[in-house]
C-alpha cells in the first residue's frame, strides 16, 4: 500500500499470536492436584490417574475424581492482574484448552468444563460452559477464545466429572492451558461504531487516498475469528477528505468488535484499529414497543421485526400461558383476557424478548 493512503486510520497489522505461555499450574496432572495448584470444590477425592485404560493425553497422569458419586468439581483461580491495562481496554484475549475423555462403560461417566472471567470481588463477568459430554474413543479438545471483559482480574477454570456408573467418577481431564494472546491494537483515531435503532453504524474518514480500492468491513466477537460483513468502495486517488459509512444490519447481542481491511488496486491490504460496540439491552436494541398500555381490546406492536421471531406467547402473573400464536402481526386481540398484568414473550431462533402490559 502507498504510504499516504488512508493515513488517519492505518495502524500496523497486529495478528493474534499465541505467546505460548501457559498460566495454569500443574496443567497436566503430573502432580497431585489437591496439593499443587488446584482446589477441590466438591468430591474431596480428586487425584491423578496413571496412564493405562485409557491412556493419558500427555505425560503419565490425568485428572481423576476418584471413587465419588454425583457431580464433582476441581478448580484453579488464575491471577491475570498483570494484564489489567489491556483487559480494561477490552483488548486482551485469552485462549483456553482442556482435553477430556471418559472411561468406556455404560451408562458412561461425563465431563464438563466452565471458564469464568471474574472481577476482583469475584463477580462472574463472562463465562464459557462446555456442557456435559462424554467420549470414550479418543481425547476431545474443548477450547474457547474470548476477550476478557474490563475489570477481569481472575480466570477460574472449573473441571467437572459426573459418575453415571460403577464406583469411580470417570470423566478425565488433561493438558489444560490458558494463554494470553497478543492484545488488539488500541490506537483510536477517527473510526467509530455506534448503535442506531436496531442497527450498528460505522463511520470513518480519510485525509487523502492513493490507489484506494476500498474497505472490507469485518466483525468479531472473540477477537479470534473475523467475519466479513461487506465492502465499501474507496475514492481511488484523492487529496481531499472523504467520509465513509457502513451499516451492520444484523448486529449481534453483547460486545462486538469491528475493523476495516483497506485494499489498494494492487491487492495489498492494511488493517485499521479495532472499535467495539456493546449491545446489552435487547429492548433498546430492537426498539420494540407495545401500546396502548394499559390496553382493553387490542395491543399494537411497534417496530416488530417479524422475521426475527417464530412465535408469541402471553403469560399471566402466575406464569400460566393464556395465548400463543405463530401468526405474528403488528396487532394482537386481547379482549378475551381477564383484567390484570401479563407478559408478552416473543421467541426466535436466536432471540427472545419479553414485554409487560396491563389489560384493563
Ligand atoms: Ca498429563
Ligand atoms: Ca464410573
């Protein structure tokens, strides 16, 4: 890329790369977990099991809950306060890995892992939950990469085993790792992203351009996998200022990150800095409203995006279903309902929204 193109925005391309620094103590169960790095939350039998049937994933041992029933847990708290600056800028990703396996018996025992991003006060700010599963033929890699929420100071790794048969709890874990990845670049100039209605608008400026083909807009939620959203044509070669806009028509709930990949006519590319937008409030986000409220015979749904939802449910204040329909429309007959407080719930494949109304 020619140097004076896109001069307001371009910062050096800084891809994620593993620092190959595993922060987990005794990550492979090569020492007894109860005395080295790990804490038994429940079970009180956690130990290490020697390779054999099945073999460990690596080294000589794997984490093993011992002769105990039910669901039991071993955890480790990892102090990440050394990364406070990049964490609080919300630019610090961590990559987690755990290998899991179960003993071959029927019904089979199960494994689960939860990774919690916690504040100094112990509040869980974000978490990954693998859910229970079992695989007996080979070790399965469970992995999660995400950007630590601001104020994260501890990452808790929680290993679970659940006994379903026999005397031992045979959900095994081995080769656990938590690695800080290279932080996202933070230098912000004139590239912005903000919510407007139920969309996210991006805007940016160039001071001058040379051979600028245009900009590919990209989005990520985990800082690891970037998705292409679209292309915005550049002005080619110009010494004037130009403003650009792009609208993300289908933003995701929660924190999303955006960046621009600028292409010149020769195909060379540069990345912009990264900006973030937080969509926490679904009601604000969808801008859906009902009126009148209180209502007597008919309820109107304003800004209802019918394609987002599969069905509508109305429940009374005791949680009983009083109305359900798949025929979504901008108005709803409620004349037959008893006077009282109701909740209207809209359900879709990826979203759910609840609004409260009063029937006179
Ligand atoms: Ca091991
Ligand atoms: Ca068992």
